[in-house]
């Protein structure tokens, strides 16, 4: 079967020579042959299918690392993986749309609370924690997976209800520009806290004082940066509205996401909370 020069292959695949060189460097679409003397790249017609698939996936803004994982898959597996990626993308679009609507209202001088905010009381708790500065959603997600692995390894005794659910605290914004930090925490029985801390050196024991929390439900699944903003801005807008009619003082305990079993079934339920001290009146 005749081979094509990079120029001809670029024309037939509608990819530029620059893109083809990039995809070669990334291991996505290496040429069938490279001339030892000239360094010219040559491709086979059968590679056009992959080239056109890569081009289409890039049009959907699928990252190169994801494309590299998709290409070796069987067609049905590739379709399922793309379905998962697109579902996650649509979730991000929904979060960004909500954040954009909130910012438009804010910049237009309109008050806006994106979610219905409720309050609850949290007792004093003994917490086993790990804290780290992370930059970007991927690093934050990887840190969370490490923490979950520690929980599975040590199998701590469970405290029932919301007060016993593990949670992460955002001590600062986490994005490609900001590195948090984030702290993951797991409540443990106070009478066993010292002994549990002694056998898990990766975690630090501390006591969190009793406090109130204003919270909003955020459903299941990974929370992206836009969703983080929508949840935190809703709580901040709520706290601003309370200043005139509520005896409330925000506690310096950090914005947090709590993860607990759903009241129906075994899925994980998440809520976004901002701690406060003082008494909510009426």
C-alpha cells in the first residue's frame, strides 16, 4: 500500500503538519515510517481513520491525554468512554452557566442566592486530618483519592450521622492560579482518638469546636471549579443577607464539602457548608 508524505496526509486528514508533528510527539499518531536520511515522515491510508477521530475529539476539546487512552480501545469501549467524558463536560457547562448567571446578577446590582440555604448544629469533634497545598482540579482530585485510600486502609470506627461524615476544607481557592490549601478530615470517637492517631502517622489529630453550619446540597459526583464558586458564593450571599437580622459571626473554620451516605440508597451525598458561631434568630 502506498505511503503518503506528511503534506499529502495533512491535506487528506485536514490536519496541519504542525498538528501531525505534535500528535507524533505525544504518541497519538506516529508516522508509519521516518526516512533515516531526510527525517521526512510518511503515513499510510489506514491511519486516516485515527487522524480524523483525533481531529473530531479535539474539536470537542477532549484533552490529548484522554485521546491517547481512547485510541487503543475497541469501538464500543471508546464510545462509552467518550459518553463519560461528554457527561462530565455537560456538568461543567451547567456549573459555569450557573456561575455566569450569578456574576451577571451581581455585576448588575441584583442580589442572588443560587441555592436554598439551611442551617444545622455541629458538635465538638475529634478529627484526623491531612492538609496540603494543591494547584488545579486534577491535583485536588488526586489528593482526595489518597485520603480515601487512607480511610479504607485504616478502617476507622464510624460515627453515625452528619457529624461523623468525612469532609474537605478549602482554606483558599483551588485553581490553576491558586493553591488552596485543602484539608481532608475524618471525625473519630473522642475516647479512641489518641490511639487511632498513634497508628496512622499520615494524619494529624485535632479538635474542632462546636459550631453552626449554613449549607446547601450539591448532589453527587466530582465538583468542578465553577460548581465550587456557585456553592461558595451562594453561602457568602446568604451570610451577607443575614447581617441585618441575625446574630451571627462567621467562624474561621473554613468552607467545606461534607460527604455522607445518601438517605436513600448507598450513593454519596454532598453538601457545601460555611461554619458560623452565634445564634440565628427567627
